[in-house]
């Protein structure tokens, strides 16, 4: 361990993953205070990257605040039940990965970590996200899949730089119109395996959206505003309750994959036959026939 810490003081990066650790060694929280004999203290650098993944760590100490230069913290695949409030004192933190733990709550103080760009809290036991996350204005990638959310905080609308959002496998009943309309930089949205009953009209403002995955929900219709998603290449709507498609779907000229399996479709529109698809799944619907124009679809 001494050798690894010594190397970290020289590089600013410490990787302690896969070491069967049950706790974070105290030396990690005060790495510069432990400059040893034979080391040049003036050459030592503050810890900037800390990887603690795949251990059995049950808690992080509030002493985390000592790592003021930390920009990357990965403590995924451990046994954490909470995150210390001092996480908010890491003002240079850009990437935080706490996925695959047993965390019940994200502290409100995370809103003070305003440099945060990537946050992964997937595969925990979270019932909600703090509204203060909306203060992290540079947030571009949020992964919060496989938790217990029934809604997302409205203040997330202020994260206008959001590029990728993954909330698969929760209990979401709706996506806010305001949030969707403010995320104009979104390229990937995965809200599959939830309890959504509809798609917001404001989805049409997502002109940069490339991948939209809403499979396994309770969605009964696709709004005509979908035509505004002019960059959409992959659209997954399998396992919903669609009975029809909007004619405007034919405007999605970039669409290559269209998954509509296991719905209640009674017809496939002629307008949809204009699409230059490479993958089209219409299995397990209520289709009695298909338009002749389907033969022009490149699948």
C-alpha cells in the first residue's frame, strides 16, 4: 500500500480497485500529509483521480473534503449505503460514479459540486434525486437506471447541457414537458422499463436526439411533434400499448432502427413506408395486412 500511495503522490492518480477493501485507508484522505522519508515533498501533487471500484467498502468519511483537487471519483461496485455531505466541497469534481451500491439517498450538498459533468448513480436503492442537482449546470451525462424513482426533480431542467440521460428500470410515470424542452442538446434518452403513459409534446424540440428508447412502458400514442427529432436514428417503442402511428413519423429521414414489437397496432401507415430503415420490428401486433409500399422499405 505504501508503494501505491507513494506513486499516487507523484502522479495524482490512485487506483485501489479489486483489493477486497472494507474501508478506505486513512492515508488516502491525507495523502500529502504522509510524504515519507526520501520523497521530495515539493514534487508531491494532490490527488486528482481516485478509483475504489469493486471492493467491499461500506462508507466514505467526511474527510473526503480534504481531497480538494479531486476531479474523478469512482467508488462503484461497493457496499455504500450513503454518500457523505462533504461531497459538495469537492468543487473541482467532474466525474462521480457511485453505481452498483446500496445507496438510499444522494445528499443535497451534491448541488455544490458545480463542476460535475458526469454522474452515475445507477443500480442503487434511490427513491429520488435531490433538486439541488439542478445547480450542476455543466452536467452532460446522467445515469440513474435501476433505482426506484417515480419522478425526476423539476430543477433538472436547468441542466441544459445534458447530452445523455439514462433512467431505465425505474417507476417513472411521466417526463416533464419543461425538462424535455430544456434538454435541447440531448443525443441519447433511455427511459425504458418504466410506467410512462405518454411522450411529452416537447419531444419535438430534441433536434439532436439520435437514440430514443422507451420500450416496456404504457405509452398509447406517439405525438405528431416527433417529426422535430430530425436526427433520430434509433427509436425503440416495443412492449407498449400503441394502436396507431402519427403520419409525421415519415419525416424521420435519418431513422434506421424502428422497434414496434408487442404493441396493439392495427395498421402500418403508408407514410412510414418512406423511411429508409435497416431494422423494422412489427412482431406481436394486431396487423391484418401491410401497405404495398412496405416493399420499398430497405429492411
